[in-house]
C-alpha cells in the first residue's frame, strides 16, 4: 500500500498550528508520509505578524519523509486555499489526506485514512473518508450497532481524504444552482441530511459565507455517493475557541472526548446508511446553521 500525501492548510494561528503539527508528527505513519503545507498570505495588515510566525514555524518542521512548503503570495481565503491546494496535489497523486491548522489528530489517524483510501479506491460508491465524528453528547450511536465505521449521505470536512477521480467530479462553481433554486423537491431532498444544507448553499452562492465544505457536500449529494465516518473520532477541532474565521467559542460541537487509536475495523458489508444512525446524525444539524448566519439576512436575500 502506497501512503497518501498529506495537505496541511495554515494561516495566522501559530499556537494552533504548532499543536496540529505536533499531533500529526506523533502519527505512526508520519515518518513515512509526504507533507505539503499551504500557507495563505495575510488578508489584512494586522494578520501579517502572525502569518510570518506561522511561516517561521512551518519552515522548521521535521518528522516526515518529505516536507514541501507553499507560501501564497496573495490571500486565497480558506475555501480557495483548500480547493486549489488539493487540486494541485491531485494533479500529481491519485489520493490525498487533508488537515487544517486547528485539527488535532490521534496517532492512528493516518493509519485509518490510508487503510480506507486503499480499501475503497476502486469502489465509486465512496466519495470521501472523514476522520472526524460528532461527540456522543451531540450524536448518539445505537448500542446495538456492531461496526466501527458507518456510511453517511453527508460529507465530513474536518480532516478528510479522497481520490482524484472523485475530486474531479466536483463543480466548484455550482453551475446548476439556478435549476436547484427552482426545484423545491430537490431542495427538500438535499435537506434530508440536515435542514441547514440548502440555506448554506444559498448563502455560499450569494457570497455571504466562504465555504468549500458545502460545495463538497453538494457534490456528494449530486453524485449520490457516501462518506465514511468513524464511530469514534480520530480528529478534534481545537479552532472553536473564538480564534477561527467560521466558528464561535460557544459551539456545541466543541466537546472533548478521547480520540480513537483503533486499527482493526469492523465494517458493514452493505454501503448504506444505518437508519438509526441517520436519525441521530440529522439531529446534529437541526437549525444549527441559523446560529452562525443571521436568519433575517437569509430570509430577506436568499429564500425563494
């Protein structure tokens, strides 16, 4: 099995970046893996100092087979930095593992990702692999569920992996958006995996948010494909402390649980979402989006 390259997206949080890198270095497969770091340029003058600190940090990393640092000369923004960075890597490799500067990973995160990248590389039903799962205080897994992973009709974006032939199917411009707006039935179907989805896509297309994740999720929906989630998370998001661009310190997803180190997985035979897990999964997204974007703005400018 050839190991996937890793892409690390960084910006202006040196302390978070340092913790993320230390956790990634502690992975069992780190020393055998190639790491690409994409450092975005400052958007504002007040970001320049911290961007410089991050760049000094990433130029002094050891512990990986090879390390490449790409410094953006202009500000791409998080979404474009992820999209462009992954697209560049997938022009060279057939798979990639993505991590951002505020994701702590367990020592077996890379083992988990590489295993499932290899296992499902020729199975087009699987579009991506999520390293994150929601804490048990938010999402309940039925006690009778006997597997270590589940298949989801909604994508994960907090530490994920995918393949070139899946990534290349994504329409980042969402060229069918006008048709989507006119099709209420399609919007209701999109919202079956979370009532925030359609509003988030509308907000993205109106320029109110800058999200790669909702377009990534929409591509899973359009292609009728699945994402693999672990029952216990291999990723902890430490960016929901008020320092990040998209998340507030009060987020209910900021729940600390021990990360998984499992390396022997029980996997469902059928690629279908478990009905009980689906019910629990959908509850995670019940009205969550309205906590982050003004409902009045959405109501007046986006809903048709």
